[in-house]
C-alpha cells in the first residue's frame, strides 16, 4: 500500500534524522499526507538588513535553528511597500532551489483526508463539518446533519457544557480534541444570547475561521427577524421554540448556507471580501454614470432622499457597480447575505416581475429593516417593457418564488444579473420603481446589459498573466476589501449552475436520492458535476491550509508582512488524482502584506522557488496595473 505524500517546507533541511524541534509539538492538521512543522515564514526586516547575494552562492550562518521557523521571531516590518517589491527575491533563503526532474502537470492531487458521509443515523458527529444552532435554554433550532432524536440529545450536551463554564464565570470559546500531534476535532462556540451556535470541524481551519462562519449563520437569523424581534420573542418566554416561528424557506436557506460553507468554493468567507466582475474601466464608469444620472436627475428630485444604496450584481454575486452616499459603505457580510438570497432564492423572478423585500442588515443596523427593490435583468433586446409589473413583498414573496422555482426546468435555467435599490422607507416602492426603470432602459439602450451578460461568463485566465507554473491564485486588495481570481469552468459560488435540482434543499441525503433516479444521460451530467465539485473542494481546502499557516488562531498574521511556502511530496509514490500515477510534488505560496494578500497554488511538479517567486511578483504587478478593471474602486457617490 502506497504511503501518502510528505508535506515539506521551504527552509526545512532534507536530513530527516535530526533531533525534533520544540516546534514539532504544535498540533498538526489531518492531512492525507504526513504533516511536518507549520510553514516557515520570512521576516522581511531581518532579510532586508543583509546585502543581497545570489541564491545559490550565498553563505549561511552556522546555526540552523533560525531556518526552521522564522515566523517565531514575530518582528514588525518597517520597510515600505516599494522596498518590499524591489527586494522580494533577496528576502527568501532556501536550501534547495533546483527544480525536480519529473514533468510539470496541470493537475492537483487530493492532499487532505476526506470523510465520506454515512447513511447511518449516528453519523451526526462523523461529518467533516457540522453546525448546531440552539437557544440559550437548550431548545434546538437548526442542525446541518443528523436526525431530530439524536440532535436533541447532542444539543442538550452542548447546553450543559456552556452552562458549566458560565457557572464558573468563564466563557468557553473552543475545545480541541487531539491525538498526539494531530488535531482530530475542533468545537467552536459563539454565544449570542438568546442564541447559541456551535461548529464542529475535522479540517485544518482556525478558530477564527469557524467563528466567522458561525457569525454568518447568526447574521442570517438577524437578517430574517432582526435583533429587536429576536430579543422580544425570548424575553416573553425563555424556552421559546424558534422553529415554530421560522418558515420552511428559512430552514432551506440555512441548509444552503451550511452546505456552501462546508462543500462549496467560497473565498468570500475565507478572506472576508467581495468578488467583482472584471470589465473595462470605461464600461464600469458608464454603469456608475447611469446610476448617478437617474438619482440626481431633476425629475427624480422628490425621490432623492428615498434611496440609500444601489447595486448592479452579475451572476455568482460578482459586483459590477455600487451607488452609495459619500462616506458610507455596506459591510461585506450584509452584501453576502443579500447576494445569497438573490442568486439562491429569487432567481425565479421573470422579466416582468419585481420584488419588494424587507431585510435587516446586521452590520448596518441589527434592530431595524431596510427595504430592497430587486429586479432581475434580461438582455433580450426584443422584449417590451411591461407597463403593469407583477409585484410581491415579504415572506409571501419568498414562499411563492420558491414554489415557482421548483416548477422551472433546471436545464433551461441560467442566472441573470440583478439590480438592487435599497431604501429606509417602506412606502418608497414606486419611487424606486421609477428610478429602477430608468436605469434598466439606459442599460439596454447603451448595450451595457449585453456586455455584463457576456463578460460574466468569460473573465480572465492564467494564460492572460505572465506567471509560469501557476495553477490558480487568489488576490485580495485590502484597500477595496475585494478579491479576484482566474476563471474556473462551471464555477458558481451561489450554487445556481444548471446541474442543481431547483427543488432540492441542498442536503446531502436529498442529493444522493435524486442521483439514484436519474437516467444514464443525466448520470453523466451528474458525474461531471461531481468531478467539478470535488476539484473545487480540493482547491478550497488547500487555500484554507496555506493561509492558516501564516496567521494565528485569532486570524492575525504572524508578521506585518510575511511570505510562506508549503510543499507536499509523495517520495515518488503515485496518487490516484494524477495522470499516469504521477508523483505528488505540490508547491503553494501565501504572501500577506498590509496592502494585499496573495494565495497561490502551483502546478504539480513545479518546485523551482525562484521561478515561483517571480511568478508571484508578476501576478501582484499585473493586478495593480489592472486595478481599474478588476475592482470597484469608489463606485457612484452621491
């Protein structure tokens, strides 16, 4: 039986029989490879203080301990960003910079263990990911996996554990179940009285990652109810059963969010950023101009005070344009919630329908509701604008749209861009309708809607960037709180591709039952979807691991600026995911600075770190050069 590959690091000596460092006692993640120490991070302060020398010809200090983990020095970086770019290649110290002999492949292997779900009822805690939501009195609200009779007992234990710490005047944040140096399970708690949330993870996620995921689930409850209403419900009766107050659509949305976090490809949650649609600067400025024109037009003077924000969003939650007041922005969590609703629940809207939706944005104001005018945009040039629009509002609209979507043929369904106008006044529907109709007419007459539809299915690829041996990357601009990445075929962050069953609640059991009833042709499509989902799963877990190697459990980077390599090796043994039994040799990079974050995965077999460093710098330079195309920098400000 072939042994799994080794995980190697840039500054680790090749001698395997040396004494174990004190750093070896740190917990490791459950990889499908044998994991070693956390990755070596480069401290740029100490690197810049020395004169630059050729990589292979430089002298090294006699002490080798400093090369085992330079991140432990935790020194702040005082060089400016220009020096950081200029001296990047002189900042790394590596013992082996020669490329491997075997060929470079564009495939990436499975580097982590994958626990397959069991159909047995006892499998509630045997999943890689599990989420529980309960009241402070121990009443169950929601569970991602498990049958009710088992979940109720587990939630009783959770309630007992948290109350034990409360009695002793302490607050439990996380419990780690480990075996030797391996972390087997993490249990993370988020107390938002009167709601208690817990996440269970067997993956290489930090406590901060899990807390952010729990906060997003809690934010959805607030988005539906508001904090004021939630507090009022439990103030009347402490053991109130919230399940009787939530609708079936709410439980479907909670399940979808959990499935998206656990099994989807969502850099949004990992980075806390938005993804933008790549387009020409002139096109984006034209979108801003159209929105501003109709807000500031003399005919709309009476309606100016009614609009707070405006958004044009492409399929997949890709931001195209934003209209906002000067000095005010919406939090990324609030926008993620809104995009999830639009591209998961409200895609059943027809071109002659509009939606008037009350929604609470937890990070904007958790005690009140704003009102959203939502209209899906069609690029059909021959359509006639319907004078009398069909409108819906509130929870009735959510239920009716869900029923409508279930009757649609998924094979003929494709996500559409959306126009969103947000107001604080619940009587402003007709005012926003007038503004929205003018915006839509201009988008069609100026062919901007046609461009959005065409661009949303394209994007840039790695072939557009002069970066050798890079399989995929994610670049985040901290200034704009936005990220970009090369296009992935059939990628849909909000689970709206043509393979999804519109009638599904996104639970694993229902998906498996649906697959059994498909004919042979549908089975081929399902298999294609499964392979793509598995690829995205590998990609997301790899990004999570390499980023968490340069931050602590609280999400704080080890240094102000840090660059880290992680390498997986199989010692020449083949892996199933690679063509012709090719050996595993995967090199990854994480580069965090005060201005940007770059996460990079190389092609299998690309191990020349000098080349990868140059490729990383080329990606950063390319992203900075094309910022106007990649990001929404300011938006339309009024």
